[in-house]
């Protein structure tokens, strides 16, 4: 019986050490701003329009959604929605949270946004 346990222990140890020896090192990751000229506070969400236009819709907690184009520095944006004067963001997890696109957005342009009231 002891021999069976010893054999099972050796087999398990071989699998564990084999997995450790086969593990690849993690690649080095460098983060950089996608839109370095875009100056927004409390950005919570970014989605690319599913219409092939290369437009990114960027949501701020304060109540603003702006559109920046792919391949730009974000210096020139178009305002899509602005409810800042309604003060949706009081603190913490309140405010304008996200945007979602209708499955047929390419033809109907419909979106919905999520606001958590304060």
C-alpha cells in the first residue's frame, strides 16, 4: 500500500514539476495612451462603433460621451451626448457608466447608455 502511495506521489510530482518547467515567462507589456491629446476626467468606458467607421465612443462619469477617430491623437472630438448639467455623477459609482450599440447599429444608428443616479 505504501508503494502505491509513493508511486502516486511521484507521478503527481512529475506532472507538477513538468508544468512549472514548461511555463513561459510573461511578455513585457508597455501601456501608452491611445488618445494622448484627449483630456477627459473619470473616463469609464470606450467602445468602437460596430459600423466599420473607426469611431470610438468615450464615456465620462460626469455625463459626457465624445467620439474620437481611430488613428488620431484625440485632439479633435465630436460630442455625442452631454448631460453634465444634470449632475449624474455625485460620487463613487454614480453617473454615466457606459454606452451600448444596437445589433443593427450600422443601419439604424441606435444606442443606449447607462446612468446610475446619485
